């Protein structure tokens, strides 16, 4: 499958608000400018999403400005005990007023409301995540503070067009960020130790069409003591120029072609998300079995707006081949895979 790598710096959009060069890069090459967009600000979607995990418990934080609607979300997942709590705070007609930075490499993110506050700080080579929320669950308030360090030299960036003028998605996934910090809830404290705790940043900016389905899998952990992980995904936009599939090993990115998510189904074709999945690639460089342990399912149906999400956490066993031919074998490797259907 064709893979177009972008290596020459320049603006993401042309004077008509179209992607200048669809494709992928391993460093931040194309620059995003919200002012260059030529469609209604109601359609612009921007977000910073962090997931911090060690395979035993996980913290997810989102600050999103989706034009007509903003969202701040905190999720805590106790993967070994098999429970999760999610709280999301919504705002109407944010229209860019959250001032999310145009560049993932610099700038702070701050969002707050009644009974909660989030801050994502970029300081001296580290990312500091701070969050507090009252009334989080049956035990009351939750607070978290996590510092992310050892940001890899390479990551996944992709500029994907939709088959509609002025519509595109510019996305960066930074895997294998070392994590240190705590989450406190209900009189208990969970500690992320940097020896085995990692985070991924999902940084997204773009103009989406109304009806989309995407598949995404992400993992960050250790393979023989070396930070290793992946970003896999497909399902939306025109990916003729490149896929978003990449491996990460020791701070370097390795491009994959197409990877398919084989989700089991019942006799009528309905997905069985908590049954074992299979992942397979067209170039033979990623083959894995996925054993789910927790399905973070959520469905919001407001007729014109709908989001049906299944983010499934579990363990992967399989093999991956780097660009130089080196084979990475992994067993019970923590990560997640999801299917999300949005009308937004």
C-alpha cells in the first residue's frame, strides 16, 4: 500500500483551506493554523487526549473543543478489579474559545468549570497533567497529577483528507511517554511508577464530516526493557496517501502498511467486544491476538448527534517487525483497541 512521507516543512493548508500534502511524517513538519480553515467554525474539532497506564490501572483526560460543543472528560479504570468511572463536562458553542494550542510541542491547555479543573502544562521537556473533579463517583472527589518525560524523538503524524472540500484531520500520536504521578479517589491512592507506566498523547485538529466510524489501537510498554508500542487505526477519510499504522521502539518510529482489526461477532454479525480479537497486516509485519479484560462502553444518542464507543482494554500477544527487519516478540502486552461510531 502506498505510503507518502512528508519531509519538507510548510503550512498544512493552502489558501483555499485544502490539505497541501496528504501523508504522514515522523516529526512535526506541517504547521496547523486554525485561521486557514475555510468552513464554518461549527465543524472544526480540536482535542488533546492523554491516556496513562501501567496495565493494572489507567487514567484518561480529554479537553476538546468541537465547535458547537466542548467537552472535558476524566476516566479512571481499575483494570485488575474490573471497574471504571467516567465523568464528562459539556459546554455549548465553544467555537475555539478553549484556545487549544496549534502545535503539540508548546503551549498549555487549561479548562475548568463548576467543581472541576484540568491543566496540561508543557514545561522544561516535560508534560504535567493536573486534574480534579468533585462528585466524580460514589466516593466523591478525584484528583490526579502525572508528569510525563522522555518524549521520543519520533511519533506518528498524519494529514488525512475527507472526500469533501475543506474537510481534513491532522493527528499526532506520541507513544511511550514515561509517566510518574498519582490518582487519589475514595481514600485510596494509585501511583504510576515510571519504571512501568507510560502514556500516549492523541493530539487532533481538523474539520470532520458528519458520520464517521474509526478503529484505533494503542499500546506503550516495555519489550526486553526497551520502550515499545504502536499506533494502529483506520476507518475514516481518504487514506490513499498513507495509513496511520506505526511501531515505536527505543524512540524511533517504524511505518507499517495496512492493519485489520478482526472483531468477533455473534450469528447476526453484532460485535462481541469482550471475546478475543485478531490483528493482521497486509505486509506481515504485525500479527497479534488480543484478549480483552474491560470494555469501556458508552453510547449517547441525541438523534442528530450520536456517539457509540467501545474502548476495550486487555493484553496483546504476537510479533512485530521493525524497518530494519528486527522482530519484536511480545506476550501479555498491555494496551487497548476501540471502535467508535460518531454522528457529530
